[in-house]
C-alpha cells in the first residue's frame, strides 16, 4: 500500500515539473498607434480667385476743377496661383505658426472715366503675397480650424485707353493705350480657413481672405509724350478665395497614443 502511494506521488510530481517547463503563450499587445500632429514645417501649392475693388479719385493739381472727384470705380477679378511655406507648433489642441506665400495673378477690371467718357480706366493685379502669423484649434487630430493675420503686398498696373467717339461702352475697342503706370502696394490681411491631414505628411486646405491696401497715390505717364498724364488716389479692398495642398515634414515626430 505504501509502495503504491509513493509511486502515485512521484508520478504527479513528475507531471507537475514537466508542465512547469512548458512555454507560456500570451496574446501580444497591440502596436502603438501613431496619431497625427501639426508640429513641423511645410511647403505647398495653391490656386484660387480674387476680387479687388478699386476706386480712383482725381488728385491732379493741373485740373483744379476736377480735384477730388471720383474718376472711376470697378472690380478687378481673375485667377491666381502660387505657393506657400510655413511652420507650425502644436500644444495640446492649439496650434501656432507662421506662413509666407506668393501668387502670380491675372485679374483685370475697368470702367469708363467719369470726367471724360472717351477714356476707359483699367486696373490689373499682377501678383499677391502675404506674411502672416497663424493660430488654430485642432477640432480632431486631422482637422484644423485656423486664422491668419499679417502684412500683404501686391504688384498692380494701371492703364488708360482712348475710346472712339460716339456712343461709348466698355466693350468698344479702344483706339490705343494713352497712359500707364505700375505700383507696388502694401496693406493688411486677415484670413480664416480649414486644413485637413490626409496622411501625416499630406494635407489640403481652403481659406477666405480679406485684404485692405488703403489709399495710395500714383501718377500715370502719357505714352504719347514724356510727361505726366494723370495723378490719382486709388483705394483698394480685396477678397481672395484659395484652395491648396501642403507637404508636411513633421520633423517633431508623431504623437504616440499608448494603451
């Protein structure tokens, strides 16, 4: 009887020892998930449209009877395209940054001269750039609502065309360029927009901007004689709509969500 009990005890002990030597298999934890981040620098391309509201006022002292009168009022509209570069830093859901951009533009508008209907006055916007600070709130890890504010600058050209006599409309073909001038303007800009991270490196955005270039004086030169033709104050306010795509370097690395 004792021999049987001893044999049973030895068998159970051996089985327990063998089980202890077997490897233990457990389910591996899920890998960490890389969350999106706005921290880093970017460069990109954009395109859109602009509407520049121009108001010309006569400030030519050679025509005192017309001084201070409105010459013309019109909107120069057209397309634009260019690029942007900037850097952002994310703190929780808040994002701050800086951005610079420049777009070549082709926007034209004209109106009949109120003081002489035989002239058609034309405004052209050739280029537009901004340097702004940017601040935003990350509604989700991939979608950012933002605002920008800063300085704007642009390149303008102004032309005066002589029209044929008789009934005049802006569609009548002009007889030729009578006076011209170009000007670099500076002003202010505020923008609101949204940007969406498609991947951690690629994003798309859309924004609306309001720009105020104030009033600046320009003297247009005659093309037929080497003399001033007209001195005018030109007031400008502008609206811009743009969409674009950015490549983000995200040098700070992704934020890691832990389990």
